[in-house]
C-alpha cells in the first residue's frame, strides 16, 4: 500500500529524534459539537496522531472511564456515520494530522465493510485499531482495509510471546500498539523497565514503529515511556479531563476542549523531552 499520513508522520518524528504523542478521545462525548472542538484542539496542543474512539455499547477492553464516555456519546446520539462525518469536518481544517479510528468490529460489520472503508477513505481516516479482531480473522476487515489504503494497527501485549508475535505482525501496518499491561484501559502504569525490554523485543520482529499505551497519565510518565518507545498513547486521562468538567446531569462546568488542551500540552512537553535517540 502507498504511504499514509501515519507513515509520513512517524518518519518525520523519527528524523526529529522524538516519539509521537498519540491522543485518544471518544467521538461524540459529551455531544457532537463539543467532541469536534476537542478533536480540533488536539493537534494545536501538541498531539501528533489522533485516535477517534467509536462508541460501542458493549466494550470489552475499556475501563470504566472510557465505557462511561462511550455511553455518554451514544446517549447524545453519536453513530458510526456521525463519527465519520466528524473526521471529514476535521479534515476541512487539517489535512496532515493522522486519524486512527479505534473500537470494535460490530458497528463496522453492521455498517458494511466495503461501505465503511469507502466512507472512511473519503472522510480522511488513515488507520484502524479494532481490538476484537484477531489475526485469524484478517480477511474480515484487515486485508480489505490494507487494499483500500488504510493502515490496520494491531495490539501486542505482555502475553504476546515470540511464537505468537509474527502472526500478530503479519498484516500490521502504520505502527504496533503495545499494551503495556494485562488488563483494561486506565489501569496503573506498567513497570517502565519491562516496557523498554518489550519494545526492544517487538522491534526484533518488525521495522514498524512501536507505540506504548494503557496507563500513561502525566508528562513525566510520557517522558519515561518515550525514552524507549516510538510513540506514547494517552486515552483515559484525556477522557477523564472531559468527564471532570461535566456536572451530574452532563452539563458543562467548563470548556472540555480547553481542559483537554491543557492536559495534552503538558503531555506534549513530556514526549518532546524524551531522549529517543539516546535510547536507540
């Protein structure tokens, strides 16, 4: 497949000698317009790659914060069609920041794979992370996505051993998302020394960038993880920044986009001070 925005962005950051800051937000949380303003604020605050959460009623890998965000989005009327429309709206003002859609297969299956991929390309989607599709089901979505020019990003975990890893990496493109712990999103940060060893092990099997997520909440954590990884993924902390400015009935007590921008700006400083080049 041809180069995507993800490939170009990762190559650019490698040349600069620093890791990427990959930021996750839940599309439609707490409503469409607010969510779009959050999305637009991310690159300005220092995000290098945007992960758009696709709200789903029955998530299996998400912790309480992201589950709650997904339910708020669904309650607000967010659909997969609206998530694609949001990406298209974002693209009117930003044609460079990579967008990765992250979620579960069920909404895509209902939407129709061919229709979804066609609409995703038109909307400016660069990659997919579909957490409940193992490599054994690559023909369902992964292979069609690659043929459509959309990166398919696979998760690797601490339990993905050297025997399993080649299968996981077989059709992976864009980057590898290393889940730094066994458990759900928003858990405690993993042992950073183990993360560094895991990144090194994965890199022994692939030339793809390795981005590390699950548990990163502060600029210092981002800096430490970024010393060995090609990217640092932050999700729950961003979703919590939104939730923290919502009242008991969902009313906004402050600007969610501003709250997210403040957090991401700090995280961005963390990854920009990580010494990736020295770690290689």
